[in-house]
C-alpha cells in the first residue's frame, strides 16, 4: 500500500501524458509484529505476568520518527517499544511514523490481548492420623487442577487425599490451577511432620543441701509442644495440647 502527497506525478487521459509541476514521493505502510521471546504473539493473546511483548516495527525509512499510543496511557518514541503483560495492557496500539525529510506521515495499528491467570487459590489441608487432605478453595467451574506430591503421586481432582501417608511423603505438595486460555497459577503447600524437639538439660550451677544432707542439682528444661496421638503413636491432630 502506498500514499501520496502533492500528487499525481503523471496522469494519462485519452492517451495524452500530463506531467504535474509538483514533486512526487511515496511511503510504504509500516508493518507491526508483536513478539514475545522472539516468537510471534498469537491472536488469542498471552497470559498476564509472562515476559514483555515487543512491538517490532519494520518497513520504515531510516529518517523516521515514531509516536506510539496505547492502553493505560502507554506512549513511546522508540521504533520497537516493549509492553508489560498486565491486564491493563490489553487493547489497540497505534504508531504514527513521520518521515523527517518529507514530513509525510502514516499510521499503523495492532491489537494485543492479555489473558488473566486464575485468581489466587487458597489451599486447605487437614492431617488426621495418616490421612492428608488438601482442598483447592475455588468455586470457578472452568478451572482444572493438577496435584503432585513430594514422591510423585498425582491427582487432577479439586480435592487431593492420601489415605496412608508415610513419613517420606511429607513435604511440599504442588498444585497447578489452569484457567481459561491455558493460563495457569502455581501454588505449593508444605506439609511437615511435627518435629520432636530434643530436650536438653543444662546444669544450673546451684547445689543445695537438704536437712538430711542429701545433695540435689537443679536444671532448666526446655518446653516442647505436645500433640494428640492414637494408641499406636500416630498423629491425630496437629493442634498443640495446652
């Protein structure tokens, strides 16, 4: 596509060539390519919080200046500006390219789509004996879930349950929540065994003699939490006993 100013240069009418007295020039329409990590951005858009998008402008003369405008008060005078991938960045971007020699200008536009990630999902877990239950707290029907335990156990259910948890299966559980347009949010939940605190006895350095001349040494003992267990020693609740 070409535009013309102070034109036509040559017109042909009824076989007669007419030459105008005005100078003639043309400028090709600039081309905008949206790229992310040097890959073209699909028309369906990208997910929020991913790497910046570069608006790569080509097919422009070397003696040009640029004026970009866009959503969220976006402006730039660079030929190839970067766009943050937040939700406010979605919309139409316009560049005005002006030839500094001829003062001719032309405008190009491109639409950028930023898709939202799933909203923050809280995880709830409950330990009763050897049962570990994790629940993704979300009412969004279109979300999908992918759980992974420290030992590789997986689940695609909203509720993850391990009915016979061993000591080796305690640790960091990972949850990936996928929303619309394949955008994901990752969460982790650390389930640890209630560690037994070692009680150390430190000599207090006081020695007293009772009436029967018996000698006693007194020590300070470190307090450690107590938890409710069953008769076999399995943990029933992670709530401390007062």
